[in-house]
C-alpha cells in the first residue's frame, strides 16, 4: 500500500509520530507539511464568527484563554510523552519518503506533488477542507480520522461537543473517506478509548481516540486498500455540524463530570463497607 500524509508542521504527533506509524506497514511515499499563513487563520476566525455570532465568539476566545492558562502545559507534556512512545515503537523515516512544505494542501504545488507520487491512500490530518481535484487523486481515496462520531458530530471538535452534551456514547473518532461535504463521506469505522473526563482535556481525548487505536486503524486501511471493506450504513441518523469549544460549555461539562465521579466513588466506597 502506497500512502501519503498531510499534516501541520507544528503538530509533531502527526508529522513525526503518525508518519512513522504509517511507514511501519506501508510505503509512505510522501509528506505534505503545512505551514499556515496568518491569512488562513483569519479566514477561519471570520468563518466561525459568521457561524456563531460575535457574542458567542467571545465565549470561544474565553475558552482559548482558559486553555492556555490552565490546560496547555499539561497537554503538551502528554503529547511529548506520547511522541516519545511512538518514536520508541516505530523507526525513523527513510530518504524514500519525500517531503513538501507548503501553505495549503490545495496549492498547485501540493496537488502536483501528490499526483507525482500516485498514492493508493492519503491520510489528511489538517484543518483545511481539500478540493475535489486533490482528494480524488489517490486510487482508494483520501481519509480523515475525524475527532467525533459522524454524522452526529461533524466539523470541528466532535469529542468536545459530545462531552458537553453528556452524550458519552458518542465520544470517539470516525474513519471516513472525504467527499465534497464537511465530514459527510462514507464511514469505514468508529474508534473509542478509555479516558478520564475529569482529568483529560478535550484535546487529549481527541488524541487518545486516534493513537490508542493504531492497530485497528492499520488493519482497516489495509482492508480498504485491498478492497475487502465496505462503508457502514449511516442513513437515517441525526447529522450535526459543530465548531470551536465554548468556555461556558466546558465548565458545565467538567462540573457534571466531577459530580458523576464523586457519586461513583461514593457508591464504590459504600459497597466496600
């Protein structure tokens, strides 16, 4: 299986860790490393404001500040530990894997690069929607490991919103093939992980649903490449498109999670008496 990975340059878990994992069982032909410009960031900001409004966007910014002050340091340590684990498990890339750095996966340079390598499967771990001329290049398709159960939790931060809505059964990741919509493509599997919602941040949970399931993902991608796997039927299910986390939603989620854990601890203690 000939593969190619698209990811962000400041995301070492994917640019290094996931790349090594892919190369361990496939012919990782190339990496498209994205160095985003400020213009692309501001486009996402404007899109989110249009989606939720100015007042709710203040809630988004409040969560960003809260995360930076109280959660970011611990999350970075978790990511460093997980990357070290991946590097100890999977060998370094060889010169056979070519690399392109660009500002967008839809740039002419990126499209030409991907076409020249002719991958069977592309894994897109990026924040940018791919153009049809790009995601249709690989023979078997371009796939995303979406942090959310689709179609209920499409677009951004599906794990966060499932937790915020107390929809614990739908905290997970979806392996799906990209089509013209936003996370509306054929679904090839759901993956979940063990986590502690009173301790793990939404980002750590999003990482866990991917990196705790690498063996299963490998088997599924190999089955897709060999034509042994059909998409799941998701017809008739609720479909929702979500966006950036809100501080108000986060605080309600964590408060509820702490109460749930305290009740479970109290129940367990009562049984031991």
